[in-house]
C-alpha cells in the first residue's frame, strides 16, 4: 500500500510541476509579446517624432511652454493636408493591418527556425 501511495503521490507531484511550468512559460511568452509590441510602438513613435512630420508640437510640461506652443499654433497653424497625411496612417484599419503583418512575419520566422 505504501508503494501504491508513493506512486500516486509522485504522479500528482509531476502533474503539479508540469502545470506550474506550463503556466510560467505562458506567462513569460505573454510578457515578452507585450514587451515586443510596446517596444515596437515606442520605436515607431520615436521615428515619427524624429521625422518631423509636424503633426504635433513637442513642448515641456509646464504652463509657460504650453502657452508658448499654443501661441505658436495660433500664429502659424499647421497645414491640414500635411497633418491629415501624417495621421491617416494611424487609423484603426491601418494599425491592425500593420500589426497583423508584423505578427504573421514573427510566426513565419519562428516556424522557419
């Protein structure tokens, strides 16, 4: 009876280990995926800022800098066509399409490896 009990206990313990390992791997994978998406968003955003599309204004986060930026916008409003062209890429369909392409490429890359 002791040997049978030890065998059952061992199977339960192995099952617990597998469950914990699987949960940990899934947690790691989701964290990495969210990190990659976050890094991609920051990378694209930084490129937008550095490209100087003039779709917005960067300023310090204080009342004087914000007031100066507003006055600058009032004195020299941005061209609507240029702002529209800069922001059209960020509509829902375009963003989803680019993310789909990115994830599909990652899956193909992983499958090839």
